[in-house]
C-alpha cells in the first residue's frame, strides 16, 4: 500500500486511490493519523480530500434518498404495520393470561351467583376463619349489606331466584368442582341409600340476597334426586371423608351451640329450625310459573327468613301428606347444598353460602 | 449495564436482516422506535414531520454502517437510533442558527455520533452531486452507488452487474467517476 512515506510526491493526495481509501475509512488508524497530520499543513490537500468527500457524500445521499423513499412508502401504505415476532408473542401472552384469569374466575371464584369484588374479598376472608368467627363475619356482612343496599334489595328480591336447569350433564365444571372436594359431612349418605353425586346450582341473583334477614325471600330451585348408586370413586372418597365429616359435624354443632348462646344473650327468639311448607304449583307467582314450565323437573321453593323464623315453601304437585311433612328431614351434603327428604322424594337445593339455613326442620303447625 | 438478552437477541436478528439487505428490518425498527423519536422531537420544538424525518435519517445511518461493516454492536439499537437522531437534530438546529456545526473528528465513530462524511450528506454540495448523478447513465449511477454507498467490493460488483472481473469494474468505475466530476465541474462554473 502506498503511503505518504512511500510516495515520492510529498502530497499524498495526488494518489486518487489513497484519497478514496482515506475518505471511505479503508485504511488503518495509524496510517490515517499520518495522513491527517499532513492535511494540517497542506491546504491544497484538504481541498482535494474535501472534494472527494463531497462526491462520496452526494452519491450516498442519492442512495439514502432512494432507500428513505422506499421506507416512507412502506410505512405509509401500512406494510410497516406488520407485527414483528416479539410483538405477536407479547400479544399472545397477554391473551393467554386474560383467558386464564377468566377461566379461573368462572370455575373457581363463583358458585353461580354474581358478587361484587368487595363481597368476594369478604367471603375469602370468612373462609379462612374458624366457624365461630365465620358466624361473626356473616353477621357483619349482613349489617354492611343492609346499610349499602337498603330499599333496593326489597325491590330486587322478587326477581331474585335460585336454581338452574339440571347441570348434572350440561355443566361439567360444577361437577368437577364438587368432585375435587371431599364429601363434607357424614349425613351425605342417606338412610335410604347413597346420595347421587348431583350438582345443584343457584341461578345468578343480585348480591342483595345476602341480606336475607332484612329482605327475607329468596327463590330456590330444587332437584328431585334419584336413589342411584354412587360411582365407586365417589364412594371411596366418601369413606375417606367420613371421619373428617364427623369431625366437622362436631365443630358445626359446637359452633351452633355457641351461636345459640350468643342469641340468648341478645334476647333473640330461640325457636330454631326450618319450617317446611308445601303449596301447589298453581300458587306460584307468574314469573316462577314460567320458569317452572320451562323446566318441569324442578321444584321451586321460596326461602323466607326473619330474625326468628326460617320457612321453606315447596311448590309441587301432587302435595305430600301432612304426615310426610312431619317426618321430613334436612341434611347438608356440601357447604352450599342441602337435601330435603320428604315422603318418597329427596329434593336437593343449592343454597348461596351466605344464606343461613337452619339444618333442622321445625315440627308443628303449618 | 448490559442490555437484556431478549433485546440483544432481537437486535441481533434485525442486524442480520440489514446485513442481508432486507429492508423489512428498517420498517421493524421504524415502528419500534417511532414513539420515542417523535416524543424527543416534540420535546425539542420539532414537529411530527421532524420526528419522522429524524428517525428515517437515523435508520439510514444505521443501515449504511451495518452494510459497510462499520457498526459496532455495543448497545441496544434503540439507544443507537436515539443518540443518532439527537445528534442529527442538534446539527439541524445549529444549521438553522447559522452556527458552525463544530469540529468533527472524522476518525471518531462513537455510537450515534455523526461523522464528517455523514454530516456532508445534508449539505448543498451533496445535493449538487445528487443532481449530477441523475444526468449520467444508469449503469454508471448503479456502479457508483454499489461502490460508494453499498460499499461492495469490486468482485461483488462484478458479480452483481455482470462484469467480467474486478479489474473491469475498477476501470469502469474510474470512467464513471471522471464523468461525474466533469458534470459537477460544469455545474460549479455555472
């Protein structure tokens, strides 16, 4: 390579190739430094280099303008809107997260009843408490709800209903939820035989049904349960859960006694128990009749509650003899499901968890 | 601090596309950095057009350096583009104020720094060269662009343009350059 030192001509700029390499940065830095030193003392040489630089800059400007024009065109026509792989990956991840959250909320955070976020928080808090504390928390909830909702609850209660078409086949996710939970109480095995692994649900109702004591009516939809044999895996699970169920039943009994004691202190009427009443389907309100006609297998029921009285009115045809009602029994099969044994029928109800239903039937005048 | 691997991987893919001459890389970079550069222009009394122009020019600088093998990958591409856009904007402001752009060290090529040659591209003289280039033949224009802008070797140009060998290209390039200089000299006289 020819350099200043090798040239006979003291002005290296007389070599066009060298000037070109200098302008295009195609010589190493040491040699470049030597050439730059010469430029500091040679004005003519600076002009030669400058002319070369302008020429190269002009050619590059031409190429740059052409490329820039193509880029502008692609961006303007929307070709540039194509998403890159990492943008697509980000969007896909976001969709997966949203779906996961949605599925989680639908499967694991609802029992068929719409609740406000505040309500969900309170329920979560309650579930982590012992039974006695849960009772206290429920009372607190009721007071809060009553304060918040007031009159609105009374208006909405008429439209509030519970129960849904038979979900034993149509809503497998509810079944999954139950099957993943050990059978909760010993009473789940009926004296007449094993209870069918049914799934009951409450139709979405306004959260105001929480204020049952203030607004004491809620419609439930019962299911007549057949005395089918339980699948073996359910029976096995029930066996395993039996001991646990007994323990829980004892805890519940203790909690109930404690609750009764608290009520005695508050001077509340201690006549405990659920009054069972039956009426013909013809007595159903119009709205409930329409619903019942759509699902003739259902047993509509109206749960009414006051401070001292809980009453469950079954609407069915034909009516049971009074003696059957006297011998009727109630059992809780899951935390939010009860079964009424009346006559030859076993009728299951899904009860919203915040509704306090007495687990013994009150005998007497109807 | 080192850039996250995720960005390095992405940048590496984009650089690879540029090396292959895939202009889609520029579109991707444009979309990814548009907000940032537009916001910079807006913060510095520039218009939306200024922001777009700055980003496009910065992308051109990146394209040229990568294609010429003079790009040192030491930071995220977005950092390089932002620094380049910032330097270009400062130079334009200085030009508007008729101030000297300052002494540029032609040797220095820090990330985002503008070389003397790059700064000349926006000069009036360069515009005259561009106009002169439009008057020479298509083959000469193409050859000069491949050599001075794409910075391809003589062998590559021979292959691309169908010349017999590198020597032929060298000879042809000399003739084209002289033709351009003659046109330019005529323009200067006028």
